[in-house]
């Protein structure tokens, strides 16, 4: 799943939005925490480690195969 996949982009943008909201509220300072969202039965989107959650972009989200 790449940046041109609509399901990935929807989930990735939701993770970015959540990161911005939570960072603004002080709930996840800088690079702490990780967020994920299920893409399918066997894959999920998750934030890349070391990224500031208040400034996430879809490029900061990776896909993990659960197999």
C-alpha cells in the first residue's frame, strides 16, 4: 500500500490528525507514542518511530503486514 492507495491515505490522514490533536493537548509530547489503524485483516498503518506526533504527514506512516 502506497501513498496513492485511498484506504491507506484515509487512515494515514486520520493518524496525522489524531497526532496533531493529542500533541496540542500535551498528551504525546514530541516523539513519544505510536498510533496505528487497521487497513485490512492482515495489515495496519502505524507511525514511524522517532517522528514528532504534532507534525505527522502521510509520509510518516508505514504499513505493517501482520503475517
